[in-house]
C-alpha cells in the first residue's frame, strides 16, 4: 500500500470512529452535562470528520 493509501485509510478509520462517538453523544442524550453541550459535541464530532474527508479528497 502506498503512503497516500495509508493516509486515506487512516483518515477514514479515524473519521468513522469520531462519527460513531458523535452519534453516541446524541443518542445517549445528556446525562452529566447540559443537553445543548451534549448535542453540540455530537454534531461537531459528526461534522468534523466529514469535512476532513472532503478536504483530503479535494487536496489530492
């Protein structure tokens, strides 16, 4: 596998992990933190990996 392929694979794997954590934040709801903070953190954890994949593909 080339260095670019490893970079793409690593970015995609980290992105999937962050998206799953973000979905967990949103689905579990607020337990120990305010509701807005939980939903905002979940949304950021979902949007950030999507934007990083878009950035990676555009700067190829």
